């Protein structure tokens, strides 16, 4: 059984602190930096995102819309007083609550 020849190389830029952390971790495990990085890459479990990319885009769009509505309501409240904007604020609160429930699942 022959080992497969390694043909691909990657380069990573690190700041001084990151490099020291990698070197220290490799040293603690008795590995070279290259061996340590290979182990981290090949044996670390992947972390699944909590939300799908589509849901993230939808949630961000909703949050941007809510933020715009809130800015408009703030302007109205300063111009007309707070009582005339209460119904719109209540609707906005319901939208925020609904989005919050979706994010909490």
C-alpha cells in the first residue's frame, strides 16, 4: 500500500498572535505546524449552521425592512407626536415577535 502523493499546497496568512497560537498548539501535541494543521483540518467536526442560507437571507431582509419602518416611525413620532404612530408601532412589534419566534426555533 503506497501513500498517495501530496500535490496541492495552500497558503494561509496569520497575524503574529494567530501564528504563535498554532505553533504552541503544535508543540504541545508534539507535531510540526504542518502536521498539526492537517490534523485540525481532517479530524475536526464540521459545525452545521443553525439556519439555512435562504432563511438567513430572508431574516436579514425582514430585519432591514423592520429597521426602515422603525426609522420612519421615529420620524413620524417626532413630527406628529407618539399617539398617532402607536398602531404602526404595535404592528412592527408583532413583526419583530414573529421573526424572533422563527429565530428561536
